[in-house]
C-alpha cells in the first residue's frame, strides 16, 4: 500500500496491464486541492484484510465489509441506486435493459457510507459483487427459511439477507491490477477526493447552463434559423441550438462535411444564430465514413473492425488524435462551432450487432475492443475538448460514454432510453463517480408528462430539449406523428407557458448553479448529489433514488406524470418550501403535491438563495441582476463565482468570489475585472 | 484435422481446458447409427482456411463463410431464429431479456444451410459473431450509404449488409479448444450427426407424451387428489401430475423431504394417483438446504458459494452424484415417483444476484462457476436420469438448463418467461442442437389466448399446463387473482371444451409422436424442426420462426391471440389442410384463418397419418386403436414404434416397427411381444 496522493493509497497486485485509465488519463490530479481536504492518516483497509487470487478467468479480489457499509457508485447506474446486494458486471452499453451493470458510463469506482472509496484501475469489464453472495460457511447453525410457499416469482427469487458482507471484485483477463483506496473521512470527502484525483470537477462554459434545444434531424439551414427565431419570438430562453445528423453529407457513419443541399451556407448560419445569442452544437460520432476527407489518413490508425462501414479511430494514437482534432479545429471550431454531441461512442449488442466494434477488435495501440470500449468516450471527449483548449475556449458538450477519471470533462451524458424514473435516478447516481447526466426531454405521453419531464431536466446538469425527431417544439404538439404532420394542439400556448415557467426557473438559478460547478472544480463536490452523500449516517437516505441535492442548499424532488403526490424525505435540519416558504422540520417523510407549474424544491434553513432575473441567453458579458431570497432567519452569506464564463483564464486566477449578504450587500474578491453580478431592484 | 466419428472431424487448437463438454459427456456417441448416414468424405473446412489467435481475452477463431451460408442453432434462442448477422455471447441465464445469446440452454453448436455444423467443445461463455461485423478492408472503393436522414432509432441503428461473411468465435480465458466440424451433406444430416454424436435423441417414457398438469404450489395432498379426480371426471386427458415446492419442508433452497403438514401420507398419494393413471412428478432444484438429510454429507463436495442459503453440489464429483442419486432413489424413485422438474439450474443475475452461484465460484472438481454453470443442467439431468436407469426405467422430466451433447436426455426445457411468440420460436429453434422445449401454459389474457397457447403446447415436445400459481385449472378462470379466489367464469365449461378438444388432438397424435421420437433416437432426426432444416435451399424458409415441422409429415402454424389470420409458407410439394383436406400447392405463402378449435396444420401429400382414438392416459399396456387417414392419393406406408414404453429393454432389441398401409393393413417386425397398436373400427 503506497500513498500516491493526499488520502489515496495504491495497492499493486501482480503485473497490471499496459493500458489502464490512469495510463491514459487526460488530466493530472489536483494535488493542491486534495491537500486541503480533511487529513486521512491511513488507508481504509490494510493489506492483511485483502485476499487476491489469480484464476483462469482473471484476478479475484475479496475485501471484507462492515455490516454498516452501504455501497454506491459504479458510474451511471440507471436501474438501481444502492448497490449493496447487487452483482454488477461493468460493461459499456447504450441499452441497459436490466440491472446488471451495463451502462453508457460504467465506472469501476465504488463509495461506502463509511467514508471510503475504491477505484479499480482497469479498462476490463470488471464484476463487482457488492455483498451479493454468501460463501458456504463452516458455521453449521444455519438460519431456517420460512416454509410458507411462495406463489409468485418475485417472492421465490427475492434476495436473501447475507450473514457476512464481502465486496468481491473480479477483473477478467488480467495478471494484475492497481487498486486505489480513497479515504474520506466522510462519504462526500471520498467523492471529492476521487474527483480531485481525476483533475477536479469540470467548469462548463457558462452558456452551457442555459437551455438547450436540438432541432429536427431533417431541418434545412433556413428551418433551423426559423426555429431559432421562433424561440426568441416566444420568449423561450435558449442558449444552445443543436444540429442533428442532417448537417452532414453522410451520417451513420460520418463524413464531418456540411451537406450543401440542406446547409448551403454554414458560416451564415453560425453567424446568424450567434447574432441571436445561440451557440451552435453539432451532432456526430467518431465512426468515419469512407467519403470523409480524413478517412484515408485515419485508416492506419484505426481499429480492425468497421462500424456502420466507418473507421473507429484509435484516439490513443497521437496521429489519429491530431488528424481528428485538426480537422475539427480547422473546419468547425475555428468557424464558430461551440460544442459537439458525441453520439454512439457507447455500443449496443442489444440493438444491432454492427453498432460498434466487437470486444475482440484490435487497435493500433495494442488495446483490444474491450479495453477500447471502456476508454473510447474519454479519449473522444479529450480530442474534442483539446480542440477548444487550443483556442482558450471552454465547451459544454454532450457524450454517450465516459469512464473513470472523467470529472474534468464538461461533457454531459444522455440516452436514447426514456423512462422518467430511470432518468431521475441517473441524476441521483451520477455524482458518486465524476459524471454529469441529463434527463433530456423528447416527446411526452401527456402535457403533464411533458411539463414534469421538462421540470426535472431544468434542475439537472443540462437543460436539454432534444427535439431531433420532431419538427416542432414538443409543447406545441406532444404526439410525435401529429407534430411532424404540423398539427399543433389547440391549447399549445398554455402548455408553452408552463414550459416557459420551468425554463425561467432554470435561468433564475444560473448564478447558483455556476457557483455549484465552480465548487465542483475547486473542491470536487458534485453539483448534483444523492442525499446519502451528505447524510451517510441516516439510513432513511439509503434508498432515495428520486430526490437529490442541487448545489449546497436545494433539495429537489421531481414529480412524475400520473402521480398527484409523492413522498419526500427531509434529512436533519429545517427545510423551507421553495414556493410557499412553509417550514418543515427534518428527519421526516412528507407527502407533497405540486401544481403543474411547480417541481417540489426544499431549501435548507438559513440559505440566502441568489435568484437572478431570467435572461433569454447568456453571453460572456451577460450581467445577472440578483434578488437574493432568504429562507429562515440569520441567512448565511451566499457565494458566487465570477469570470468570463468561456475561457481558461480563471486557471490563471482571473476570477472573483462574490459574496452576497442577507442585508443586500454584494462584495467581490479576485482578479477578474468585469462585473457579472449586480443587485437587482427588488 | 482428425476424423473422430463418421463425418465428424476434430481440430485441436492449443491446449484445451481440462473441463469440457466431451470430457463430461454422459453418453457415448452412437457410432453405428452415424455410419448409416450419408458418407461425407472431407471436413467442411480445411486447416488453411481457419485462422486462430491467442489474445489476452482468450482464443480467437475465424472461419470464412460462403455468401450463401445461413446460420442457425446456438441452443434455445428464444429471441431470434436465423443467427446470420447476429453477435451472440452464450451464457446461461433464465431471463434472456434481449437477443444477445443468454439462454436457459446455450449450446456452442451452429448449423449452416450449406450442410455443415461446428461444435466448440467448451464450457466457457463463448461469443459467436455470425457474419455480424465487418473488418476494415483494404478495398478503397466503399459503398456510399444513403444520405436520407433517419428520424427514428430503428432506422439509425439498423444492421448494414456486410461485404464479406465470416464466423468469428471467441472462447474466453482459454489457451486452447477442440473444434468439431460436422459434415452433412445436407443440413438435416449435420443435425442428425450431431445428435448421434451426442448419443442419439432421447426416447421419453411414452406417458411423457400425454398431457401434463402441474398443481397449485400450496395444495395439500387431499387437494392434489381432488384435482386428479376433477380432471378424470371432466374427461380432460392427463398423464402427469406435478407437485410444486409445497411438497417439501423447505424450498428455496430444498430439503427433499415431504412436508407432513401438507402431505401426511405421500405413499398414499403416489398410490392413489397411480391407481388413477397418473405419474407423479416432483419439483425441486439442486440447491440443498441446511435442514436436508444430505446437507452435511454433500458439503465438502459442493461449490464455495451458497445459493439461497443452500449448497451447490458438484455433480462431477462422483461422491456428490452418488449422495444425491442414492437419496432420490431410496426416498422418491423407489416409492413410485416417475419424474422430476429440475428448476433453477439456470441462473439469473437479471432477477436477484443470490439466485445461483457467481461465475467466479470454485468447485471441488476444479471447475469455476462459469464452467459449472454451463455443465450444471447436464450433470443434474444425468444424476436424476441415472437414478431411474438403476430401475430400468425411463423418465420424462423437466429441466431449466442444458448444454451440448444433451440430446439423449428425456428432459424438456421450460421457462418463467411467457411471450407466446417467443415460446413458439423456441419450438422452432430447439431442434438444431439437441434440445426439447415446451411452450408451457399458465394463465392467459383472454379465453382465446388460453386456447391458442394450449394448442401450441399440445403440438410441442411436452403438453404442459403449469398451474403452479393458480388453484383451479386455467380454463375455469383465466384471471390469476379470481382463479385463486375461487370465482370461476360463467361459461367455463365452454372454454374447457375447447381445451379438451386440443388435449384430444394431442392424444390422437401420440403414436405418431412416439414414432417421431423413436426416429430421433435411431437416426437423430429431431421430432420438431424448423422448416429450413428440411428445405435449406429455399430462402423463403430462412426467417420462418412461427411455423415448424412436427414429425416427418405435419407442418404446424400456431395462431396467436388477437390475430384472426396468419401467413403460412408451404415449401415445395403439395399440402393438405388437416381439417378440411383442402389441397394447396407448395412454394407459396397462404393467408389462413382458423376457428378457435383449430390450430393450422398442413399434411404432406401422400401421408398416411396414424391417428389414435384418444385415451385419458397412457400406461405401459395401453393399446391404441388407430384410424389412419390418407392425405392425397397413393399414401405412403406409416411406420410406428412399439415397445413397453417405459423401460430400456428396447436397447436390447425389444421393440417392433409397425407398418400401416393405406389399405388398412397393420404388420409388425421385431422382438417385442405385446401389442400396442391395433386398427380401429372406423
């Protein structure tokens, strides 16, 4: 056990593989920031407790747990929250149809309520048995099971309680691996430590915190512009306009070349939308079509299997990285494109088998398909991110796959799946292991469903309306077919008003959210967190998979269509209803209902919430007019983060910490010379 | 490439593992029968065509295909029929939620329309890429994809046609493997050859071809007897009465001890039901509860992980095999139990993770959990089968897992899943690789659904009504809750009559089916077959996954609830509607409808179908009264198989081949002295 960073110990077992997440990390650990976390004197386990064994299948690691250990993490787990009792095989997959570990973003990192974490430094599809199975014991006094005869499969197959909890990790195919043991002392400290070890949380371009709208895939340049105008006309705040596959001459696989028949003058579109305050985001995936200008150059630096007839570039080969980055720079980023949607870098054998390369593929770097699948999203993000960094520009983008050590990427995960509760569970779970996730909104089964989905999206890392398969905004017609037929609902303006109300709530919260992201970057504290992360000793938080913390002070509990009320657990302390101000004592479960315009939000007692006057879009020089709202008495000062919002100058100290006090004062400390926040007139 | 049996060649790559299907085979190859198949002079591939490579993940094998090769098999694939274009990772799993290769019974055997098969002799979870993926080629002239922009995920992710077809097999974790190349010359010959290499198809106890009824799990001895009487009173033919977990003191895991509170006098029940013509079948699984009399003895011969707090016996250890078999013999088989339902020897991480042992388990034989999972069903069947063989008794039983070389086991696979089309697809697919499968009937969504399901079950290997979670027959009340509340439907006698009609059709066909099973045993020809197996040159058969051949002469096309008509493809030849006698020319697709009492059946021209007068149950001395029906002119002779139906004496030649001629003559050849078939009066 070797200390490798403040509060992190590494155990090297056998001979680790050449290709691992740390070997391919994009960012150095934020060692300074780590040293500011509470000191941890020793590793959470000592060597004598850890059993390892080499088998024909790979490496087996057994770590004893306390009865009180409850486990969370493993990446974007959409199907379950608490991992204790689960067996998960981490594998990249776009369609996790069951709760077995498949994920857009599987991450071999697990966190315990007892304030420690473990990071398995592997690109293999490792299995985590989280106290899921019991070994045959030598103890002969065995519990007798109930002899009532079950008459349904749920009862028959229900999980039985275990006498003894063990975390068993199997890393297939390897002769060795590095394990990182992450200290707390508290759960949230272990999470922060992991994020800082990854390089710190991301700070997205500030406009990325506005509303996103992805336009219909078959739109022409003119139609995109019409939609952009329509949103402005209707006073629907929107920052990012996304183009779907139709912008390219070839998609599935991709040419990365503008399709002139639909986009005769891309520069004009970029300039026109920019003039209206939009940032243009382009859909793509990395599978490179034979007609692409970079195909021939990329070929020798790509995997030996095609995907949809395109190449799979090996981004760990510098030449492939550069070819891809240079092309994007010259043709897209330099022209004014501000971000990308990196689609399908996950994979799915559940859909069709030539989507994505086989696990048995070979890559020029020497990686096989299994390893590269786990790394693909990270390296693709790095390639695109790097292209913006050349211009001293931050992005806020989208991606379908990520792995470990990805905390510094301002890329948000999304999905083709659409179960609303799963989507909210994603917001709850992603924070354990350095990910961001959007419960994006596409169509809806009812106006209520649309509003409830939009409300949850607005209180997530990325406020995304993904209208790629409908030609009109979903609030004008929720039904996909009618929408594309141009038949709008009679009362669409009423539904639009509900959605506008949700959009405006988002825009009110932008300064608060930006401060939460700054905190993520500086301290590693995730901007969206499961309640168990902040209250790990409170058992009532262990299974809360549909409510979450947003920033330090807001507890969000989305409503779901068809449910007129829901339960919300309030942990220790006193809480204020965001809308009515009604006070509730903590450590109780409330049953709440909410009008269609309200998503239940509870504010920590003593919070000074810096609400902004909603703007339609956010520019580098946007100034927010603040009206802080005090919940309770003797409100704590509010801290905001002020910088240009788009460059990396803050890394050279060009930022301010702005302090608001309950008596209406605003002061700032720092080296950034321009004002972003002023007190409003309220 | 070494010839190891007539028409089968073995290629040994590297150093194969110690534990493989052939190493643990239960039956010797039927070499004599194999030599009667058409001669094949050379292996379907030569060594120079096969590429192999050792990787960190395991062994990679690439086999070039012809453009005309279409692939089928891989065990009980419920989600797809034609495997060409699919990527399948074979893994034992009770809940194959997607079409990725998980199965109750994954079998590493694949068959081509070009008349060859490949058997990979491994207990590993091998991956088969059946021309699913395309390598990057050196050919620079690439097909340009259509530039129309898809607006739904189905179109986006649709499988693209491949330029070049290759079968890629990856066997994980191994340093070597034996491949068996199976010659035809025709597809059905390759299938027969595989079955004979496995030891020949099974010949179940003849009563196993009657109707099965599994009674409510909470029934007492008295209630079981009442149900047995009820079925006789209502003239619902039934041979096998199945008891569910409630017969044991402990289930999940199992004690294998009668629960006296529900079953005060098991011997009386066995005797009473036997007197009424029933054969008693007992549910169990092999996970042995601490309270079981064999627990202590089994412990040292079991895997190191518990399942539902029970032991997992290592049946490859002779001692464990004997303990389990001896106990079953002494306490159950010797008392008159005629068969078992071997539940849950598959596994499911999709349900709860302590159902079944982890893949990383260790077994005393030296196998790991992955290997033992693949072998578990086979060895469990062998253990139970052997118990009956000691008494010179055949069984017909049920099992939830099987692997390769399982053709000789008279055990039928079943499932907790319930999609009717998937269930019928199972009947279509199982025949490629030596399996039997029942599309069992439990509840129904409508009376029509019940009848349609029962009809398909009656024309399958096992005619099973599995009423384990309802206390009354489903035809008295289809709704599960109402059924258990004792609220019968008003018109239940009408529905019962429809079901009786289906039961009686089954009983009419018993001699025909028994002959088909005898053929399975002698020649390896599966009693239920996909049409492509008999017409591999007819492309129209390639995707027929809801119609199948039953025996040599019947083409069955089940109806599904809610569909008033369906399409049926008739291959070359002339076909007769079973009911109306209407003649249809082959090589056309008919649209057929069917009254609720009819399941579409088409009879090959010239067939003399030996229909029997339905009996209520089948005994060793049951004599069937036959009324052969001639479909067409100049009907071919019909052949039937005559023996005692329950012993292995037939292996010493004690059987007759009975010939029926169109002019009403019945002759027999052979050494069996008792008459089972007589001509009826019709």
